[in-house]
C-alpha cells in the first residue's frame, strides 16, 4: 500500500521542479527569496516560541487584559457626565429619555478622576490610569464586537488570529517551559475559541485555555518522566518523518512543538497555577474564596503569577455585564466581584516591581447609552465609550479623547478598535504595518489595512 501522502497527482511544485530541467522552480525560488528580503523576514528560528527581536524598543514586556464581557456601563462606573445629571428625564438628541446614574460619583487622587460608589477600591488607583475616552467600533452585536476586539475582524466567518497570537508570533515567549499566551475562563460564546485562536498562524501561537481553578486538561503525567521522554521521542521521530514527506500537512510541525511544550509544562504549570501556596495576606487582599463568588479573584491572582513567570499575554474575563434590564442590581453584583480583585492586582504588580513592565488593559467590547431602555436598563453604544490602561509605557493620570456632553459619541481623540490594536502592538515594540503573515496569496495584519498609533498616551 502506498503512503497516504505519496499522491500520484502531478502538483504545481512537482511540475516546476521537473519541467525545463527545473529552471522554472529556480526562478520561483529566486523571486520568493527577493520577496522575503523585501518584507524584512528574519531567518527561521530553531524554536518558533523563542524570544524574537521587536521592531523597536518596547515600552512594555507583557499584557494583562481584564475583559468585562457584555459591555460594562461606563456611565454608571467611571465616566461622570454633569450635563447628563442635569438633563436627566429629558429627551435625548437621538431620541429616548436621558437617564443619569443612580450611583453617586466623586473624584479621587491628584488627577481628580471620577468614579462611582460601585468601585471604591479601584478608585484608589485613580492616578495610575491612562483613560481612552474616545473609543468606537463597528457593530452593536456582542458576537461580532467581541470577536473584533480580540482579532481585529468583526466577521467571525473569516477567522483571524487573536491579538495574543499575533504578539507571540511577533515576539515569541520569555519562558520556554510555559505557554506564552494564557486565557482564563474565556467566554464560551460570542466567538468562543476564535477569540484566543491562531487561525492561519501556526498552531503554537494560539492561547492556552485554563479555568479559575487552575485546571489545565491532560497536563498531569501518568508515567515516569524518563519513560514518557522515550515514548515522546518515538512519536516525534515519526512526526518528523511525516513532516519531511512531500505533501504532508503544515500543522505537523506545530504538533511537534506542542508535544514538546506539553512535556515541559508538566513540571511547571501545576505548581504555578496552585494559588493555595500564596501567603494568607495576599489571598485576602484579592478576596480569594471558594465557589463562584471567588472565581474572578482567583483569575486575578493567577494572572499575576503567570505574568511574573514570563507569560507574554494573559486574559481574564468577567461575564454578565449585558444589562438591558436589572441594570442597578446587576451592576452592584458585578462590580462587587471585580472591584477588590482588580485593585489588588494593580497593587500587587506595583509592589513586586512588575507594573513598570506590565501593561494592564481594562474594558469591554463596547459601552452603554445615556438613554433608558425599558424600566431599568441601557442599550449598546458603539459610537463612544471608554477603556483604561495602567502600567508600562503609558502616561499615568492621563485622559485621551472624549465623548459629547451626554456620552453618546466620541468627539475627540477618536480611536477605532484597529487604532487600539495598533497602539497596543506599538507599546510592545511592534510596528502593526510590519507585523504581517502571508496567507492565501496576501499579507494579513491584526489591523488589516487600517490602524493609527495613539502616541499621545506614551509615557
């Protein structure tokens, strides 16, 4: 029986190699070589996750993305609009009834940043934040907006690599015994695995999913390490033979690397994700407790431990912010789960000297309207909303952009999702226009054909 990859079909590659004494293949190789030089492609690294040289000096070494899935109402938490308070109950410019927040706001820190009574602990870090107040995106539907925030494309059918995957592709990993990209409790819907996948990038750049209990499937060894190494060597020898076979599928190389990473992770990951060994005062600061109410606190503490160990990109998620109704009780519940842990994360990073090299991004896929929806709700707002940055590379106590007097539209310092991605890549030392990957005959970027870097926020 013939080998499954020994196809009798005459491929274009075979034709170029054989026809005309192979001169066509030589010409193609020459053209591709020139093209590779034109794109500034580097020599292929022996290990795909080995640290890579950035395009320019980075301002941050790693990112922690604190994702509030469902669209947190900025007008009830950290964006105070005096005119909205004054005109509450009146008709809005685009229809609907203007509705001010029922929660009290006050100013914090030397910057006088406004926070509602819902976030008293996060508010104590007011002077650390760099606010992006003029954000806007393309679609008011959660599935498309969440995917766009994570991949740059709102079309989930045209799967693109996630932001974390692009960072790993561009920079590699600082710790070869750990995954370079970890996502904790990612949303099961709104794109699911697309939000941390690698799409057409090699599979080794995709995110590693864990839960808030620190459980990573199949990482525990069930045989002696020496025996497992022998078993793996045998499997890898067969994988390499297959990879060297003409017509072998591209993912074989990625499978080889994933097996090796999995082997190395067995001795590192279980200990790293075991937060029970943290000092009691640290766990109390985060608000770690058993059960669902302590889930987000566990995520925050694990994010610090992963970042400290050299993981390039960590995302943590708190769902449940889609308040078309039950807005006020819902916000009390949701903010009650994140306020203490997020504040503790910022403090812990600062105390350990990690905040000066770690960039923390906090926000949702879009915001909420200043007008009422039903008896107690707010609808989606994609034309003007806020996100916050803190830590490495950004100006502390700074506000970039802003919305109109009611918080409906971004009117200055406007930043599209593509601009946000371009700016985050720049902070990590990557030029978003040079970070490209050739697939299906064209060069793809996280920012597609758009994206402007907001250099005004750089420290």
